[in-house]
C-alpha cells in the first residue's frame, strides 16, 4: 500500500492499483492501517471495522456511513 498524500492511498492487488480516500467516512479512521483482503478485494477500517469494496467503494459491513470513491488503474503485466 502506498500513501500518495494525506488525502489518498493506493492499494495494489495483483496488476490493479486502487486509489481512494485515506480516511474512512464513518469516523475518519486511517485506511492505510486497515486490513487488505486481496481475495475479496476489500479494505477494513482499523477503527470500527467498516469494510469497503476496493472495486466499487461500496460499504459492505460496519456502522452506516458513505461509500468511498475509488479510481481503478490497471497495470500491464510484465512479459
């Protein structure tokens, strides 16, 4: 996981990079310290365990809050 700046984080799963807000919309937990599930493509906020889809930004579990805007970048595989 890379921290692009204080507002965004980049999470790499395979050949895809997901850019999103660095803060959980529930209470501002720092997602850079969250748990990344590469198989389910989710990030879990370390503060109250809100779970967000890396692909859509949709909140999948946790205290009700807003979704997160996600920008997906595909990286070409190395030959």
